[in-house]
C-alpha cells in the first residue's frame, strides 16, 4: 500500500482514486463498510482505492492537554487499512492550515485539487471544514461542481446498536473486551517495545514483559487473558493493567506473564491482544498472597485462551483473520 503524507504535489500516478475520508480510529466494522464501498466503486471504475486519514487526530490537535484514547495509533491503523486491500492512504497533517480551511476550500483545494479524487465515500456523520460546518449534503453539492462523485454510507450496526469508536472506548473502559471486539471485528490490541520493569514479578515467580500505555488509553484496570504476538509467534498470557497498589505505585502499567514460556523478550516489539477480563485490580496483604492469586489467574487465563484458539469468534471477520502487514511502502 502506498502512503502519501502530503496533499500538495501528489504524484500523478496516485491521483484519480476513489477515496474514503475519515479519522477511522479503530477501523471498526462501520469504518470497514465505508472503506469497502470505496473499494467496490474503484473496482467497478478500474481505479485505485484509497483512504484519507488525519494525523494527529483532530481531538489531539484542538485539546493537546487532554489525553485522548486512540484505539489504533497510526502504524496499526495503516496495517489494518492495508489488510483490507486498499491501494493507497493519504496521511494528512492536521495542522493550523488544514483546520482553518473552509468546507468549500477543503473540497476544492484538498479533495479535488490536491488528491484529484474521482469519487469520495464518507460515513453518515462525516463533517469537514473550519468549525465542522461542512455536511454530507454540502459535500455532494460541492462534488457536483468540482467534478467528483460522493457516496454517503448509512449507519452500520448490530442488535446492540450502531458501531462507533466512542462506544468501543466505553466498552474497553468497562473491561468489556469481547463487546469491543465484536464492533471492531478483531481483538483490541496494544503494541509497543518491551521495557524494563521493577522485577517484582520475577521475584514472585511470574516474570512479566512490560509495555507502556499510551496517554489516554484508560482501559479498565485489572487482570486479563491476553495473547502476545512477537516475530510471527503467538504466546498465551495472563496480563495486568493498573497501578500495582500492593506495592504503592501510581503510574498505570501493562504487564503480561507469558504462560509456559522461558525466555526474554526485552527490547522486542510485541502486540498484545485483550481477550477476556478476569477480575478487578486488588490490594493484597503480602506478596505471597498476590502470588497465590496470580496462580489462579494463570489457570483461568489458560483455560479461556485454549477455548478461543479452538474456536476464535473473531475469525468470522476479515480483520480478525488478517496478519499484521509491516511493510507499507511510501513513494519516494
């Protein structure tokens, strides 16, 4: 998948595509419907299919002091977009210039002039331009004037409601990882490089790998059944998110104890999937009491993960079956 980080001076070979435009945080099943519609139109017209995303997320730009829970940081988002089969993605800097463009200027200068879009696909709640004054109806009218088609995708959901990034964040804050995964179409995951911890887990007989949590990722504190992917290998794990109250710490951490594993992944990049919430964070009277509970947690996590491996409910979704694509190429 080609990745372009400008909207001016776009290579001619990447103009004329059918583009899905949005933030697509999570690339959830509603987003996937928008993206697949762009791919369908592109295929019928013999054109390239692409997406347009904005970096940083507009909420981070307008309120940088407020931590924002991003479901899919940019590298993960790009891999998911490629896994869906897109030909190209525009990663547009969301800066003072872009945020100051009127709806009309955005459509004329960026969509028509910069991207040379032949067709645009957006979700039903898409808005654009300074003050978010541009509507889907306005975009369609501008497209007729500027020479690009516009399709608006209706809300997508299931019996539980419309798929949305906000609802997925709320599920994760509540520890409802299966409910979040059903909307995403894959298990929610955190990616990072394994760092040094305090070594307490090793002292208790449960050496853990330690990952930083991105600002705003306020997933529910407690114990989880997790899967950890590294270098094409997958490990089962009992994981922890919290402040380690037994030891008087304060900053939230993510720790994962790999079941039936002997080795050291320090310095390696790993991806951690949240499979099931087991229990709330707790304070224990002693490290020995904590270790006893951890043994029970590991047994429960092992049983849950064995069932998921045997019949993974996410495999019925395209991105639940997709392997990470780490080789996105950017044109020179």
